C-alpha cells in the first residue's frame, strides 16, 4: 500500500500502459481519476479498480483545466499526475509524414505536458508536494527509422522532464519519466506498420529480454517512482525496456 491516501490522475488510462498504471496505483491504495478521450474505455477500467472516469482531450487547454478541476473537486487535492496519453504517426520516411500528423503527435505527446503542468503545478506548489510522471519511450533515447517525429516528441518529453525536475525541486515537486519499449497496446500496430508474426519477430529481436513491455511492467515502475520510496529520485528517464537501449 505504498500509495495509500494518495490521489492521482492518469491520462490515457482507458487502455494499454495507462490502464496498467491505474490498476497498480489502485492496488497500492491510491484514489485514481482515469482520464481518456474514450470515456467508455475509461469507465470500464474505473469500474474495475474503483476509480473515477473522466473524458479529457489532453491537447485542449480547456479540457485539461476541467479535468484537473474535477479531480480536485472529487479528491480535495491531487498528489500525482501521470502524463501517459500518447499517439504516433505511421512508419514513413520523415519527409512524407503529413503536417496534420506532425501537429497531432506534438499536440498529444508534448503540448499535453505543458497544459497539465499549467493547470496542476500551481496546486502542487501551494501544498509544497507532488509527483509528476511522464510516460516517454525508448524512441526518445534510441530512435527507430521511419518514426522520426514520434521519436522527436518523446525526446522532447524526456528533456521537459529534466527541465521540470530542476525548476520544481525547490517547491517539493518531483518529476520523472519512464521509457518503455513497444508493448501490447493499441499503438503496437502503428509502430510496426503491420501486425504480422514476421514483424513481431523482427521487433522482438531488438529487445535482449525477448519480450514486449507490459502494462504491468509500467505500473510497477510508475508506482515506485511516484511513491515515497523514490523520494530522492527526480529528473530520471527510467528505461523499462528489457535492455532495448543497451
């Protein structure tokens, strides 16, 4: 129960890594708001873990502000924020990715971190405590060809994590990131371009431990970094990738 009496917002919590993080947080005693643009998916996981579902578009300032206000109204305070919602563009030569796809990737993967910080950091500063976790990617550390702008968005998130950590440390707010390798999530097919046994084998061959990241893996790492056990850890980009970045 390392998160007993803590409150948390997890974005993109209706599926994949976000759902895994929300499940682990709830198991560790936290009250969790599961935010997702797919409200039905968020409701399904929320019902399972005893959390609160909320529809949120993390690329919209008004939607993010409403999410934070709803969480504060429900919980009284917000101890933890997990910026998990993310998207990618399909594999393609970097010059062939459309401007619309580029804008969408950076709005969801990058602008969302700014928007949630703008809405939530003042509340955490007022309390003198808080933990923010950004779900980045090994793509931001060891980029894959043909996912150029997705790689860049996750590299941005890692740099933002470190910059936030330095600035917010004096306010008692810790900021970290986790960097999963691809996993059994709705984005897997988009990363690979096509989901075939051959493509999976090719992908897995780059991971020394020989398997994809799981939502449970992400939940375990997130629970640790957002708990008091990690009280001296801030500004890290923890690789949870089976050795992919070695």
